[in-house]
């Protein structure tokens, strides 16, 4: 009886211990790990569980964008292959999500959104759910919501047209002569045809505010349903079940358009359109040149180089005077320019941007680029000095961005600068803190001299000294006097490939050694 009770106690203790271990394991996996901090922006915290949800939204956003691209460019087979059937791959990543390392890109995206959210709140700006739904519907409704069933109307018109056409022709022939029937005909025509299609798209596209809130909310649900359906279709083709839900797709779209609307609000606040003044600085110019080259010798001093430039400047001024007196630029460039590449094309340099990168792959010196960007179209420049000599430039075309493009670029830059200020004003932390990575720098620098010093060494080593005519071959094979025994001409060709004299017999048996070896052992 006592033994039985002891066995029961031991079994109970074992079961209790196993349950305790299981409970601890579940608590660690389900409670402890998800609660671990990953990042913090101001008062907003991102736990490991929150990070997993953010990553799910990133996957859902990626799939939504893939489906958009396929809907717009699906006819291009080569392009479509890159974005089609990505759902199984993303499904696999979601399956391994808990064991994978934290993706810094996902954390960085969350940090940026929190910085914008908190910074916009300090500026008194926010975005409503209705505005988010309207933005989603306006962008994606035409892609993911099928148009209403139009095929019914063609069938009705096709049936009515033949029947009515025959009857009306018979009846209307006498009518135009007696009664002015042209008046009723124009009035019915504008109302169904031009009036209908023109007025239908405009109310949908133009009014973004409140009137479309209820309709937009319905459309967002339809958009999410269609995205999820395409997700299921791609997974069903490989026998997989979806790991993302409709709520994941809806939350991903909501977060994406929430951030976009915040960006727009902040940009409009930072750079108001009424206060923006567009510039006339081109982003790209097309120019041609006449080069008066200056090629100083390598050992020339700076004074000598300057003297050469002064001499060449006189020729450049003379060519510029010819151009101003009516000489044809292309002809003069072909005859006088020291740059053969552009001279053969009448001095044409092609088009290049503010960094000097040309469409033809060339990169022009910064002095030339700065002078060309500041030059009005069809105007000759003064001679411009670069390391190559003196350039006479003429800009034939200037690409100046439109006011709309300039405003967009100014707002983008203002938003980036504002975000940088927010990052320094609001505390941003990651857990654990990222380690500094300055180590690879010195390693790369030290590897270069080691490689550079190697090649010169083997060249001078094998050079032989002077050679007598006869020496015993035994010493030639074993001692360092081996190079002295070979004939002067033949020894040079035989020894050069080898690095050590002791290896001479094995390296050069073909030319010298076979004749020398049998002669000396005979005495």
C-alpha cells in the first residue's frame, strides 16, 4: 500500500513537472519572446509580436503591388514573369517568420511612419479613415473592381436596331419633308451618349472629400476581396493554403495610404504652392564645343603649365572671335578642335546632366558642366579652362523641369529634411542597439599594398652573371654555381623561368644540360 502510494506520488510529480516544463516553454514562446522590445520611437514601442505583424503587412503590401503591376503590364510576358506567382514564396517566408532574424528594413519603415505620425501631430495634422478609404478607392478601384456588366446593352441595341431601322425608314421618309424632324433628333443624341460617359467618370475622380466616403468604404472591401482572391488562386495552383488574411491586406493598404496622405499634408505645409517660385536652371543641356588642348609634360611645374595655358588662351580667343564674326560652329569645330571625337561631329557633346553624365556614356569635367548649365541657349561661352585645355561652348538645347515637377522635387527634398530633423528631435532606439561597423575600412586599405608589392620581385632575381666555358656538372646540380656552368647565350634563356638555381637541372634539360652532362663524366 505504501509502495503504491509512493508510485502514485512519483507519477503525479512527474506529470506535474512535465506540465510545468510545457507551461514554461509555452510561456517563453508565446508570452516572453513576443513581448521583447525591438524598437522605440518616442513613446511608441515595437515589440517582437508587433514586428511580426508589421512584417505580415509588408508581405501583404508587396503582394498587392505585384497584382497591380500584373494588371497594368500583364501583356508583357517577360516583365510579368518577374511578379507573377510570388504568393507561394511569400507564404513560405510567413511560415518561417518566427524563426527568422529581424529585418532592419521592416523596422526602419515602422520608425519612419512613427516619426511622420508624431511629427504631423505636433503640427496639428491628422488623417481620417474616410480620407484613407477614398484614396485607396481612387487609386485601385479601376484595377481591382470589375466594371459593371455592360454586355447587356449591346445585345438590346443589336436586337432593336434592325427591327426599328426597317420600320422607321418606311415611316420617316415622308415625315422629314412635311414636318421639321431634325429638331427632335439632336436633343435625344446628346443626353444618352456624350452626357452619360462624360459626366460619369468626372464625379468619381474629382470629388475626393466627404461625398464619396460611404461609396469608398464599400469599394475598399471589394478591392480587398479581389486581391485576396488572386492570392488564393496563385496558392491554389501549387496546393498551398493562405497564411495571410483579408484583414492583413486591408490593414496593409490602410497603413500605406495613411503614410502617403501624411506625406502630402506635411509637404504642402512645408512648401506651399502659393509661396513657391520655380527656377530656370536646366537639369540637362545639349552642347557642342571647340577644344584648344593643353598637354604639359609630366615634369612641368605649375608656372610652366600656366604659361602653356596662357599661350593656348590666345588661340581660343581668336577662334571665339571668328565665331562671333559669323563663322559656322560645326565647320570651325571640325577644322580647329583638338578633340577628335567631338570634332568629327561638328563639336557635338550630346546631352548631359548636372553631374556631367552624358547620354553617350562620357563624363565631362565639372568646370565645363557648370559653364554649360549657366549658359543660355544658342549663346557662345567665354573660353572655359579645364585640365584638358580651353573649351568654347555653345548650348543648343536646355531641359528645364516644369513648375509642377520643380514643386514636386522641392517638396520631396523638404520632406526628407524634415524627417531627418524629426529623427534628431524624437528619440529613436533599437534593441539590441546596432553595432558600429567601421572595421572593413582598414582591412581593405591594407590589402592593396600587399598585392602591389608582389609582381616586381621575381623579375630581377633570375638574372645570371658571367659564365666560364667548362665546369663539372655535379657542382652545377648541387651548388649555387650552377648558373656559371652553362653557355652564355643558352644559360640566359634556360634560367629565367626558374626562381632558385638548385632547380636548374630539372627545369632546362632540353637545351643546355643534355649536351653538357655527358661530356664531363667521361674524364
